[in-house]
């Protein structure tokens, strides 16, 4: 070490200590607003966690209820001897060829990555269990649902693929095709609901629970009011139950003005079963000549199947 550097070190060591220095000196107090922000964020995180956890539990319960309903519905249909009608409803349908070859190909074969409509909704658009009936639904309603699937406003992985694979013109053509199909009801109760309770909910509602009557929006007989309110009469009871459960759990969110969201949240699971079953008992009211002809053929077939001398009006 050089003499010059040695002198600098010696002077530094000999410098007097700072008597005012306090190693335990308290720092500045943390402002109250910092505590407030941290507390608010922590509270929000806890509430969000419990809210999402509760929603997941509710969704799981709904899916369990839906699966049980599908099983009981199938068992009830088989016990009632209705399997043949559900297997070949196209024999009673009209208008199945009333579309362009391109539209019929989309319905029956599919297009590109999008599989055919009939592969899930049936040859006559009758639906099956939690897959909805499309036959006779307003074209405007079907168009809206497909666009909602495409945009993500309504979620379903299968329908997202189909909706994304069709142009706006193709969507309109498919919707008009299903609207004009004439098909008698192919469903029956099978959700284990109470039919009288379902009738009251459909016709009168339950204003003590803030549940309006289904028929106040969907028509006096559940026949639907185009374009916003689809027919409920003749719809698959499993599907109606599944949609009510989805609205209740917050999984479906495309109801105008969130109308169905609020209604479903006021309903018990048993009430959802009851109204779904009751709506399955309602006859369809023909909207056009094609549907009227299909209903007449269905009624004629039922009359011929009755034993001789039996009056169908007394059955």
C-alpha cells in the first residue's frame, strides 16, 4: 500500500462517529390508504374465491341432476312403449325435403369441420333428451342462437364448431328449413316432476317467489311467440330442465335483458323438473298446413292402433 493511501485509511478510521445516528430509528408511518387498499384487495380475493367455489359446486350438482333426469326419462319412455316413435319420427314429419340441395347437405351430412345437424338433433329435428327439438322453432330464434354460439355469448363446444363453420346465409337457410318442418310432439314426462305444480308454474307462475307464468311470454299454450320466445310445448323436457339449470348456475347468459337468468334463480330444482314435465304433456298447435297435415297423420295412426270400438276421446 502506498504512503498516500495509508494516510487516507488512517484518517477515515480516525474520523469521529456520528452521535446522532440511531440504527433503531423508526421509519415513516405507512399511510392509512395503503392499509385500506391492501385490505380491500384481500377481501375481494377471498370473496371471489368463495363465489367461484360455490358456483362450481352448484354447476356440478346441476349436471348430476341432469344426468339423473336423462336416465329416468329414457326409462319412462321405454316403459311406456314409446321407443318406436322416438326411433323413427321422420315417418310422421312433413317438409323434410323442402330446401335446396346445399341446405339439405348441411343438415344431413355436414360441411367441412361442422358435423350434420341431424347427427345430434335427429332426422326430423325432433331432438333427443338434452338435445333440443328444432322442428317448428322460429327461424329468427334459431339464427340468434347460432350467432350467439359463434360469438361465445352462448357456450357449447359442439355448437361452436358448427356455428363457426357456417356463413350467415347458410345459418338463415338452415333456420328457415327447421321452422317449416311439421312434426307432432314426440316427448313425454320423464323428469320426476309434479305435473300439477308444473301446470301452475306454466299457467299462473309463483309470484311469492317472483316467478312469472311461462305462458305470459311463450304463448297461451306454450306454442312460442316469434321471434324472441321459442315454443315450449313439445320441447324435450330434459333440455328445458338443463337450460333452466344453466341459467340458474350462470352458465347460460344470452337471455334478452337477462330475463331467464332472474327467473331460473328463483326456482327450486323440483320446480324445474315439474314445469319441464308438464310442458312435455302439451299438444302442439299447427302453425301452417305442413304441421297440420303431420298432426292429422299422427292422429289417424293413433286411431287405427286402438282396439275396435274404443273411443279415443275417453283414453
